[in-house]
């Protein structure tokens, strides 16, 4: 989101196409990455946990096609003093159309840094299992189309199949657009324990996000203190994926 001084809060669709058309998307992407990692570094210091907080950033295809992307990412990680494993870059499937071989070296270089690569919106558009085989993908994001239709047997079976395939390939699965607790329970039962959507939190500015992190840290501390009681907390194994 962009907090515009005159027009208020704008979503990405309001300005990203113009940034791409004007040629400023790469500079904007570098700025977003540096700001996001600086914020992450602060949160990791202020809210330490057993599972280190991570952050996902969505580079646009023109950014990924820039050969300097790996060096830009490495420089931003050094500046923020953030470990590469804390950063995930979400890559859309459309990137691979007609650019697969040209993009492969860049993605392998990013993976070599230790950065995680997530395949976004999997299951729609130009889905191909060859992406999972050829590219260094660490997680598959199941498109919200299927998550929102879990009541339909065929959609639930597709989600179940993607989760099982990802497990066999050593990849995580993240369900996009999980809007309710009921969806969270069903996805957990299927085996998908990573969610993104209103079931976790709505998009919020950093200060409100810190309140969520503080509450989560408090819950984790209380959970450790009562672990010997073997109490079960619903969704305790479901973690929000915060996108930048």
C-alpha cells in the first residue's frame, strides 16, 4: 500500500503499472526492498522468537529480469544486517513465459545467496510442473481461487494434491486468501500449515503490525510456560506470511 499525501491509501494496482510504464519500477523495487529489510531487522531485534521472523517481497517481472537483482538483494541484506534465510521473494508464474532460460541463472544466483523463492498464484494461468523441477523454488503459494472454494470437492482435491506434491519435493505450501478460521482448520487438516489472508491479519501499517507481533510474542511465551499441560491452541501451527 502507498499512503499518498493527497489521495490516501492506494493499493498496488493504482500505481505499479504506471511505474512499469515509466521505467521507474526497478528504482522503486530497490527502495521497497531496502525499507522492508530495515523494518524486518528492527522487528527481529524487538520481537525475538524461536522461529525467526521472516518477510516476503514481491518483485515485479521487469525487476527479476534485471541481471543486477542478485547483487542488489545481497547489498540490501548486508545494509540491513539481515540473514538471507529471512527473506522470501515471491515470483509470479507469468515471469517464466518466454523468459524461462533467461531467468533461470538469476533465480539460481538468488537461491545461492540463501534467499527463499516462492512461486506465487500456483494453480492458475500458466501453471506447469516443470517450474517446480527446473527452478529453485522453496515454497508454492496456492492461489486464492482454490482456497475460497474448499467446499467444492474438486477444489479441495486440487489443494490436497498440491500440498502432497510439494511435500514430496521438499517444498512448503502457503494458502493465499484464507479468510476464515474454518478455512484455516480445513487447510491444516489437509496438511497446509502456512496461511496468508484475513484469517491471520488484515494489511496494516508498521505500528499496527508491531501490536500483532507483540501479542504473538506474548502468546508464544505463555505457550512455553504451560507446555507441560499439553494444552492445544487452535491454529498454533499456522503462521502469517507478511507481504511487502
